[in-house]
C-alpha cells in the first residue's frame, strides 16, 4: 500500500511512520523546507517537500497513493499569532481532504485529539458520544482541532472514506520539540516542578497509538471517531510514577487554581508578550486543568482491536530518551 503521511517529523507521526514502514507500506512523507528530519532516521520512504499552507505543493505527491495518514498539527498552548494555528490545523486539513478526493485516494485517516471531547470538571470518564460543542473548547489549540475534526466529519458525511483517531496524551520516545506533555517530564527531570494542581490526564503509550493507526487503515469505519487512551491518572499520580522511576522526589505542595492562574498571567504577559519567549505556563493550560481529561477507549478496543496498555513502560522509555538526548541530566 502506498501512503502519503504528514507529520512524520513530529512525535506521534514518527511512531506512525515507523510502524507503517515496518508493516511494508510504501511511504511518501511530507516535509517542509524548514523541517528537522532527525525523526525520519531509519524510516524507509520518499520525502516530498511541501506545505499544507500551500496546497499546490502537495497535490503532485498524492498521485498514485492508496491512503493518506494526516498526523501533522500545530500543537502549542501559547502562540503569538493564533491565526497561524487555524491555517495549519483547520485550513490545512480541509485542503488536504479536497486534494485527496481529487487524486482518487481511497482512504484518509485523520489524527485529531482527545481535546475535542466533552470533558467535565467532576472527572466523569467521557467517550466519543459525550455531548460537546465549540463553546466547550478552551483555547486556540482545542478550538482549531475541533474545527478541523468537523471538516473531516463533514467530508465523511459527503461520502469520502475518512475516519478520525483521537489520541489522549501520548508518552514515549522521540518527543523532540517536546510537546506540552513532554515538557512536564523534562521539567520534572530538571527538578523544576515544585508544585502541582488538582488535575488529571489519560496517558497512552505512543506505540499503541501508532499500531491503532495501522489498524484503522484496514478495519476502521468511515465517519467514526476513536479515542486511543491508556490510564486515567491525576497529575500527582503521574509525578509519583516518575519519582518511582527516577528517584527524584515528587512535589508535595498542591497549589490552588487561582494561584496558578496568577502565575500564568504574569508569565504570558512578561515572558511571552514583553520578552517574546514561550511562557512556562499559560492561562489556557490552567483553564484546561480545571477539567480532568479522563476518557474511555472501549470503541477502539471493540472495533480496531486497540490495546489499553499500562503506561509505566512508556513513561520509562520517555524518561530514558529525554536523558540520553540532552533534555535532562543523565541518571
């Protein structure tokens, strides 16, 4: 099978591309001129230089492809120009779906995010059918992913063979940027995590997420959304697990959201707007933290054969990778 893949230079995309290549797929990999290609090392495939913001650069690469794996996304919780995120995540997805139709591509798998789900402050475990709307989306990243997902769902309703995968919070190696979740690990390893807030996440092994992408190509149902998750954990439980792996003390001080919001406000305005650097915390993160992002992967288990695996090995793998690649001091 010949597959056009976006986002392979990123964290999740690296693992998806690696899994596809190991199963014998012929990959045509989208890269930008400015892309760091380190995550493509060891992955067999042809690269194609293009940009989702310039659709005419992508169209030639889609010819002859059987499927599109759209993993690329602008994933940041702080951005000076939010419109750039909407152009990448929303407009880019809409245009790629159009180009795939025009090229006669048989199937499209779109990697969305669990951020588009209807999470609650009471920690209720949600699924793909939990009611949600754009008004529930906190911040530009969530809003842009929700709108992009609506583009995919609209294309599916019009007859295009499109399915949506919603990973929760992937953990593992090759998180080169790193992602906002990866920064939690990096800060902890560098002993810059003195306190925590009462929030919760669902952590998932990025390897299981990659394998689910391959399964979706074969047996996923068009128009379906599939949550790909692992363990529902409080932030304190996550930090305690990292402490057990590393021996670094887990923080014992829990701070109120009001204090966290005040700190984030000054970080955004002083570090972000005045010093033009990425703030260590944002108001968007604090607002998101009020909702525990607990989710069920039952549909993916039943329809894709997805495996909900313990996240401890993936956490250890992430920690070892960050240390061996200079993000944190060695053990």
